[in-house]
């Protein structure tokens, strides 16, 4: 299943470690309440030597398809959300036990457009720190910044992409 997900997401297999996060969803505010839309599992790449963390997930089910366009005149939308951030390798162990949510900036690429985005993350030890950790990330973005429109939205409001409990088996 993981190999199929990696192939489907067209991931470079020379990276060091791959993991999945089954809890992936988009959260939007429809003006009355918060709405959660489940997404396929995310794939996490953790480069143990640099601390670079990359999360990839397919958001094609959310993107509005322009039914008015003539075939071939509208460029194909790249609906892979590719997010990168760096974790400070020196701080990971203390962050695992702090119980805090950390704010940072990462880079989100959707539809071949890359932009810095505000991000929150939480790390939790998986037993002893040698056994790895889980990572949960909330990525704040505006779909219009990436030239996409989310189906069913009347306005282009900011969205939250939430990836929960992605397991990283080693530090």
C-alpha cells in the first residue's frame, strides 16, 4: 500500500525515510461552522541528517473542475499538495516532551506554485525518543494563492490542511 501511494504521488525514492499519516483532512469555515473533509493518507519524508520534513497529499477531490472550459485550452491543475519545513534536530527531543504546539513557516507547493505558509506542528514521542515520534501539522493557506478553487466554496476563504499522527520511526 505504501509503495502504491509513493508511486501515485510520484515521489523520488532516493530520500531517506517514508511514512504515512492516515489522518489527513481539509478544514474550512462555511460561515456557520467548521467543516472537515477527509483526504487520502499523506506521505511523510523525514531526512534524518537535515531535519527537513516533507508532507505530500492529493487534494484533487476538493478542487472545483471548470466545466465551462473547452478541452485543451485550460492547463491541467497539479493537485498534489507538497509541503516542506525544517525541524531543528537539536530541539526535537525537548519538543517531544513539551506538550506544546509550535509555530513556524514552511513552503507549500500546489499547482506548480510555491509560497511560504504559516504552520503549526506538534511532536509526541512514540515511547522512548529512540523509538521515533509522531508529528501533527496544520498548514494555513488560501487556495487562490495557488490558482485553485475549492469545490462548494462561494468565496475563497483560507483553509487548514491538517495532517495528524504521522509516525516517524526514528530520530
